[in-house]
C-alpha cells in the first residue's frame, strides 16, 4: 500500500486514535508506479489485434442493434399516432 512505505510506521500508529494517513513523496510514488508496471503482462501484437478486432465488431453490432430498434420503434410510434 502506498501509505505503508516506512517499515514499522504503521505499527507505531496502531495505538493512537484517528490520525491522518502518511503521504508519500512524488519520487516514491513514481518508483511504485514503475514497479507495478513491471508486473503487468503486456499483450503480444497478435493478441492486441485480436482484442481490438473483437471490441470493434462488438461495438458495431451494438450500434446496428440500437439503430434497428430505434428505427422500428419510430415506425411503430408513427403508425400508432397517425
């Protein structure tokens, strides 16, 4: 956790009441971010292309579905009230 960076600092504060959480310094934050990014398993080029294609196909399908439903409801409402 970002606030538990100084060894037993959290243990010293256990007995106290509500105290403000310790803030980290910007360089420490950047080191922690870099450390977390090193743990990430980045997708390969082929996986990235596959994921992008699947996402675009899904979005296009949903756009088409909403457009067809909108058109059908519009026709139904116009038929009902004219």
